[in-house]
């Protein structure tokens, strides 16, 4: 099972005939919330934020939405809808 320390599941790409995609993916997988830099003056002006505002690694909207909904404990389930419908849950391997 791939983890943050083992990297991307390249064997899946190979099986799908998409090995070339691996070169286009980031070489480092960062945990959610990891600081990655600060807003430049141009980006800050465009966004209406302060220059130097911390920028952190984000996540996929549905999974971050689970946190916002409080789905963080074993046995909880969230239904998220949008362009697709996802049933996402939390569980502990026994």
C-alpha cells in the first residue's frame, strides 16, 4: 500500500499503460497543511490578500469537506455531492 513515504502507485500506471504520467506528477508528496511558501506581491494583489500570506498544501475538496463536516471518527459517513456523488467514510482496520 503506497504511503507518503513510499510515493506514487506507479504499478497502477504501468498496468493502465499510462507510465508516462508518472513524470508529470510531483516528486514529493506533502501532508495536508504543510507550508509551501508565501504569496508574492503580484498574487497577493490579484487575490486581495496581504503579501507574504502563508500558502499551504491543500487537498481534494471532498476529502477536506469530510473534515469540515466532522467526519473524523470510526464509523462516520459523509455524502458529498457536486459534479459527482461520493460516499466517504472513516474506519479503523482491525
